C-alpha cells in the first residue's frame, strides 16, 4: 500500500513542486497520475523513493515512513523509470542479476531470469545480448522484468510507455494487469490518458503540484476522462496566458 | 552489498575502452624510461668504479700531509626507480683539512652533447605518476555523473541500498580496476630489470620497493578520491572531466614549477661571489698569520731542500732532503700552521654553512610549497625510499664532515701534525748538519757550508756534487701504513628511518584521501540523483 499524507515539496528556489498531496493506493489497485509536465507527478515518485526529501508531510510504503526508514521502505517497492538505460555493456541477464541481488533476490538461477524475461515477451536471443543493442521497448521490458523479479508489493512507474510503439505499450500494460491481479499496488505517472482509460482503477489529475481531481474507474468512464483532463489542461493554459 | 556493487563496477570498467587504453599506456610508456634509467645507472656504476680505482691508486701515500682521502659515493640501484636529485649532484667529496665539505664534486648528469640536455628524461616514478593519476581521473571523473545521466543511479537507489554502500562499492570496484594497471606497471619494470643480470637488489632494497608499491596504491586511491569528489560536486560528466584535467595539469606540472619559481623569488640565497670573497679574506688572514709565525721561528742555516713536492692548498708538503735545522723548522712550523688550518676551516665553514642553510631554506620552501600537489608528496617520499632525495645527499655530506672530524682528531691525538713523517720519511737520527751535507754530497771536496757561501755563484756547489742526497728519492719511499687510520663507511639512512618517513607521507596521503572521501560522501548524500 502506498500512502501520501500532506506530502509537500518546496525546492530551495521556493518553487512549490508538490502541495500537500493526500493519496492512498490499496493492494491490487492501479492508480494513474495524469498531468502536464511540471505538474508534480515525477516529484511524487521521487518522494516515495526518497530521492528527494519532503519539506512537509510524509510518504508511506506499506506503512513505513520513507524518510525515517528509507532502506526498509525500499524493500517493498519496485520502480520503472521513463527511459530505462541500465548498463549497456552488460547483457540483459547480467543487468537482471545485478538489480535482483540489490533488491534482495540472491538465490535466482539463470533459468529463473530467462523465465521472467519470457514472461514480459523478450525474445530468447536477446537474453544474453548486450543491452546497448536493445531498442527502447526492449529496454523497458528489461526494466519491467527487474521490477517483477523484485516482487515488491508496490510498483512505481514513471512514464513507462513514453516513446513506445503501441504494441510494446499494450504488452507493458498487460504485464501491469498481471501484477495487479497478484495484489500489487501500482502508481503510474503518465500523460497517456488512453492507457489510463484501459487499465486504471483510479485516476488523479495533478496541476501545479496539487492533486486537483481523483476519479474512480466508474466515474471517469461515465464522465469522459479525456474531456475532464483537457478541461484542466485548458484552464491551466488560460491561466498561464 | 558493497562487494556486489564493486564487482559490477569492476566488470563495467573492464568492458570499457578506458581499461584497454590504460594497459596500452603502461605498455608503451613504462619500458622506455626504465631502460634509460638502467643504462644511466650502469654508466654511473662504471664511472664510480673508475673513480674509485683512481682514488685507491692515489691513496698510496708517503707522508701524512699527503693523505687527503677522496670519498666517492656509490650509486644505488633504486635510482632506476626514482633518480631524485642524485644525478644533478656530484658523487665525490675530497677530505681537506683547510675546508669542511660543502657540496660534493665530481660528475653530475650531463650528456656527451650538451645541446641534448633540453630533452629531459623521465624515470619510472615520473611516468607512473602521469599514468596512474591520469587513469584514476579518467575512471572517476564521471563515477557519480554517468550513472545519474543514464538513470542507473536511480535504479540502484530504488533498492534497499544506502548511498554510502553505493559510493564505497563504486570506489572499491574502480580501485580493483586500476590495481591491475599498477601491478602491470611494476611487473613490467621488474621484468625489464631482470634482463640486466648485473643489477641486484638487497633484501632492504626489496623492502623499499615494496613500500614504494604500497605508497603507489595510496597515491592511486588519493587521485581516485579527488576524481570522486569532483564527480560528486558536478551534475555533468563534461564538467567533471574539465575540472579533473585542470587539476591534473595543476598538480603534475604547474605546482612543482611554481614552487621552484616562488622559492627563487621569495627566498634569496645571496651570491656565491660574496661567499668566495669572505673565504678568500680568511685564506689571506691565515696565510698572513703563518708568515708572521714563520718569521718568529729561528732561521734555518740553509734553506736548501732536495726533491720537494708541494701544494699550498692543504698543507701537502713532501721534502726528500734538507738540513737538520730545516727539518726542525718545518716541523715547528707545521705544529702551528696545521691546527691553525683546521681552525680556519671552521671559520670558513661558518660562512659556508650560512650559505648552505639558505640553499636548504630555499629548497625546503620549494618542497613544502610543492606539497600542495599530492603527486609531489608521493615523489618526495619515493625519492626518500630510493635514497635519491636531497636529505640522502645531506646525510652523505654530513657523514663526510663527521669523518673529516674523526680524521683530524686522529691526527691530533697521534700528534701527526708535529711529526717528521708529516712531510718526510728521512729518519731524524740520520738528519745531517749543513756541513755534513756539503761534505757528503761533494765527497769531501768541500768541507763546510762556509765554503759554499764563500762563492757567490750558486751553481758552484752543484758543480761539485758527486753524491745524491741519501734516501731522498720519494718514489722509492715505502707507502705509510694507513690501516689504523679512521675509515669512511657510508651508512645510508636505516630502512626503519625511511619507513618512518614514508609512513608519515603515506599517512598524509591517506588522511587527505579519507578527508576527501568524507566530503565526497557528504556531497553524495545530498546528490540530486534525478
């Protein structure tokens, strides 16, 4: 379970990146956080991963305060970034091995890695190839495999479908659905409103560091999510003008 | 966890072109300075053997005044590793009673063609410093930034791994990446040396080589930590490499030259001409005193001397034959002039010592200023272990001075200054009066010195001589026994002493590395991984 309680981040230049975010993502729930660039989506993920310190409030992973116990909290979370680069001179399997061990999975065999890579749809011939030869879609799949291998109860994804072709994006979302079925709490930051409509249980829209709207699946399917999102974006554009 | 990150880092580094480049650099740059240094060392040894032979030949002395030993310093094989200042200074010291040794003489480094001297040569340590510091920077300038730029730092820190572990692991991995290069460089060096069977190292020298290797490791770590510190303070690898290159040039080239230039500008030594003028005044004063004393002595009945060899510089005086009164007068004169010569040497030394102290001050100023560069601390320490630094030379000169004191003490104790053997091997029992000499040399044709004096023509007497002065052929005199004389035994600084010094330097370098690592850690804790 992921929880943000009045989670706030103000940078040294006084820019308010996140303004008292309150959010709770339950087991087996996919939460899509939508918003324009600079709305505070990535800041939220950075705060959950303790990459930056909050200036107010707290972020909890499975009830553990990430600021007070960062190492303990990170045992219960997996992370997939927007552009998974990993180590280009290592093979896919070597990358998996390194990150799996960092995540505490020290007893996996080569066959286990192969099995997980098959699960995300990577071709056999790619398993022992250097990652620098991979396309972005393939790298994202390796990144997702790392998250799956860790088998943490929470997954944070930061724009994972950006730059992916529709097929690769669809495959990635299918994997997320599988993870949801296993009871994982999933927080995904994205611009991809169409994917949100397909798999999100709840959707939140962020605007200038604030969570301005949260809709359940039933609500946003009824209200036309795209229209709501565009309205918020339009308001923001007008405000800026 | 640290070991896991370290092995990842090692594996990653080994798969980069930097790693291969490092080994190629070692392979290309290490053997040549070693071969040059070996050849220079062998030529120094051959020069030493020739000079030592000449010195041994000269040590066949007939009178005590002729015994002025020359000490030749044997070059050490560790100069192959670091030549320090040893090749810029002479290797000989002549023990004189009229002067306390100030600097060594003899051959310093020079090439047959002096125009080639502008092409300075590197020794092993200089090349090692260049390679190791450069490689340390090349592997660490982006140690934090490239993982931030590729996003792998975020991937790592999204796991239950502390930043301290990440930092320590990366440093450990990089250290084990660079350690093979260091081992390879030393291995290559030893391998080249093994091709020269005439070069041997004693167990003490092997110990010193071991210490130099240990120092090299600390030096490597220090430059790695400097690179780490830079990388932890910047956001982009491009900025990191520029700062590291500026630091590299500053540490290796600017600081040493600036230190020498500043020392020359801020610490004035004074002119050698001034020193020489003061020395000349004291020499003149000494001569005046000896002349005044000589005037007070009872005049010899005949100043005529046979088979004389004489050098005013240091009291060297051999007299094959003379009248009894002449011998007695010279003995009396020596009793006064030789101790006085030693006294005046002490007076001259006060000026020379002041000059040397200024030279030392200037050198120390340059040295301590150059310690702004870690590579200079390292070089100084290695030179110390190789006994090629200025201190080793001072130590050698100090020992020659102590030996001179010992020798003078022996002369005084044994009353050699006031002995006839100080200037002649004629037996005092056989000393002849002037009349006896005239009678003997002319085979009785002239009976007394009065007859010689009666004739104004100086060649009158020589025309009458039929005998040569008895036992006056110096070449036939036997060499005097010097076995009881104090001998010079050069005692290089003890290994323990050098270890103490090098441990101090290792400590300084290590403390610097630790301090910088601490600051790097502090930076990395706050490092924005986004």
